[in-house]
C-alpha cells in the first residue's frame, strides 16, 4: 500500500543534539556565545590592572612620595572601565540568548503538540497525560534555561580557563603550575563521582521517577472524589505514595554516595591559595629578586579567588547540560514515534457502508493476545447495526478502528468500498461522528463546546442541535445560558447533562456515519426516551453503529452483531437471534431477569443470616 510518512531530521545525541535545537535562531546563539566569551576575557582585565598597581606600590614602598599617581589612576580607570564593559557585553549576550531561547521554546512546543496530534489514539493510551505534560512543560522549559543562561555561561566558562592559563604562566609558570594542581585534583574527583555511565544512569532514573510521580499525582487528583467519599488519606492511594517514597529514597541515597567527590572539589577549588603558599616558601630559597617574587606571590593569591567562579560555573553548566540532554532525549522518543501514515494518492468512498473484512487486531506490538480475530460483518448505509457482547469482547475496539485510532493488523476495514488507510485522514473524519462513554468537555462556554462539532456553525444551528439532544432546557437555566463556562463559578454538570452535550456536538457535525458507544448510559428514563426520539430523526438514511449493554436500546436494530472474546459469535435481528437460542438469547434472558430484580425485606436483612465466623 502506498503510504506517506513525515520524515524527521536525523537527531544527534547529548550536547550535539542540544546545539542542533538552536537552529531556529542559530545566528543569535552564536552571537551570544561570542559576546559571553568576550565578556569573560574582559572580566580578567581588572586583575591585570591590579598587578601593575601592586608593582608600582612595591617599587616605591620605601618612598611613597615617588609613586607615579598618573599611572595608578590610569590603571584604576582601566579596572573600572573593564568591569563595566564586561557587564555590558554580558548583558548583550543574555539579550541575544533569551530571544533565541524563547523562539526555540515556541517552535519546539509547537512541533511537539502538532506531532502528538498526528499520533494515533493507541499512542495516547500507552503514554499517560502526566508523562506528556512533564515533557511539554518541564523538559522543554529546561531547554529554554539552557539556551538563555547555560549555553552563554558554557562559552564563557570555556574561554575562562584559556585566559587563566595565559595569565598564570606569563607571570610565573612555577606558581601557575601550583595553582593548576588543585583544579586538576578537583575535576578528577568529579569525574570519578559524576562521570561515565553512573551519572547517565542517575539522570535517567531521576527523570523516570519524576514522570512516575507526575502520572500518579494526575491519577490521584482525578480520583480525589473517591478518596474523599471513603474518608481515606493519601496513604490509601498506594501508587502515589510509593512513587514519592521511591523517588525520595533513591535521590537521597545517590546524593549521599557522592558526598566525598563533591567535598573534595569544593575544598580544593575554594582554597587554591593553600597550594600556592607552600610552593612560594619552597621557591623563596633560590630567589634573587625578592620584590618581583613577592609581587608575583601576592598576585597569585589574589588571583586564586578569581579562579574559583569560572571553574564552579563550568561544573554546574556541565551538570545542567547533562540533565537537559536526558530530558530532550525523552522528547525525541516522542518526536521519533511515527505519525499516522497517510496515502500519497487518497481515494474517495462511494457510499457509506462500513465493512469489516477478516479483521484481526492486537494492542500488543508483538501481536499477542488478539483483541479481534477474523471479524467480518457489514454495517449497511441507512441501517442501524448494533454491537453487543460482554465486557472485553471487542465492541469498543471495533468502534476505535473505524476512525483509525488504531490500524488493523490483518484484513481490511472499508468505508464506501475504500480501505480507511487509503483515505485522506481529514476526509475520514468528515465521514464519522462519535459519542463515546468517556466524555470530555473543554473549560470553555457551552456554545463553544457544542460548536466543536462544526466550527463555523451559527448560534441558531448550535441551539437546534442542543434541542435535538435534549440540552436546551437545562442550558437555559444556567447563569449565562449558552455562554456559561463549564467548571467556572461553581457550574458543574451531571453525567447525563455532559453526555447530552457531546451528543449535541455529534448532531451538529451531521456526518453520514454515526458511532454511538453507550450514548445514553447516563440519561434517566425520561430523557433517554427523548434522546432516542431525537436519534430517530438524526439517524434516518445514515450508517449507524451502536454499542450497548442495555439490550432493550438495540432490539429494533436492523442488524445485531454479537461479539464474544474478539470474534463474531452471532449475527441477525433480535427475533431471529432469540430463535437461535444461542449467546444472544442467554444475554437477553439475563438482561430481562435483571430488569425485574428488586430489593426485598429478606435481601435487606440477609446479612443477619450469615454465620458469625464468615
């Protein structure tokens, strides 16, 4: 089958990938790094000025009146001017990096949301909303911080050691070598503790733990009404509690395990002068020019305090880049998930029959535990086809295959004689309307929620659809009628009311194929009758597929397909299926028996007859 998939550019790894993402504003990023490096170089000029001021002081220490004040003032202005210039240039670097970062953030979030919108529903059932929210919010936001702050800092931190090396070895290479020893010791300690596979493994576990907590917290919030209803605490919600506990234990133990490498690094980097003083004492025995040597020692001791900040910044930038890189790798996993394939030469359906032809499907990528096996039947245009069967028999799976929420593993699913995989996806969506059990309403006005079914519909058309779905009366009683924001100002709708709004949405869309999955599940008997009447008009001349557990709602269907464990057990009309005395007849008997069931006095006090030891 000729299909077309969007090709994503080859993705790099680690720091190379982070730099690749700056392509949206690469010129600004390069400018930012150059300005940051220049700012770092300029920031060392005051120490050079201090050196010449000290040399002038030591040269005339015995007679201060001989000091060349003009020279000292000139070097003072050089120090002050270079400090101001360093700040100004660094400000320019940050301005450029922030513009690049915000633009990259916008483009990347747009790319991410567009991509997940093209992925089949199967992807979203396998990846929780908490995980996707963390990637869209935290992982991408960290990239903004990396480009805006850490990348310029990295350029400056790489320029700083070069300047430091030049300054250290030009004045006195022996004292310069002594100054570098603690730096080497510190970074060896860090490499032992944080480098290699161990650090990468920690960052992966850290991000996984955060995702687990996000998932569990979202689930906990959604289920808070149940927790409250049964007077439980957070500890009763074991999954949420366990994810927090595991995260805490892991991060704590990991942090403690690296206390010595970090302690060594912090001690030696912040006390470089402790290595300079012994070297100075050892060299003093062979010195002939004590004035120059004393000047060099004093300069190196002062300069050692300036060396600390660049090396500390380099450590934090490297650590931050590693965390951002791991977060982006998880983003790339989503971006590398292939979107729903589309044919390069779309075909147009001729009619609106829905045909399942030897369809097999499994939710498992390896094809194990098939949800559907060799399913064949036709939902004819202008007729009502009902899908019935016990829970887990494959009814909803069949409905999900029609709009290509998943693609079949074997066989074909055709609409109007055309395989749905050979139709343009936009045209496929224009063919089918859905009302599923899971109701989702946006936090917008009721008018906008209904108009999602047809974005260009007028207010009159929206109201007509609401009337047909038996919504108009309760909408008019709300504070602002159709302009009422769902969930705002204490406005909350019942399950039946929310279901009817979704039905109104489907009515407004007015497509030739309608799929109803327990569409009247939350309606009371009176409104269910009204909705059924509205459906009679809506369904006329259309292909209708109804999934229902209440068999009374489908007894008048033109065709009833009985599903059982992923296969078609029986097919026919209500009366003929009853006459077969098969699976459907047994279901009907159980259903009618349940309708007549009532609670008796004996049922209410039956527990008194239970033995005490039970």
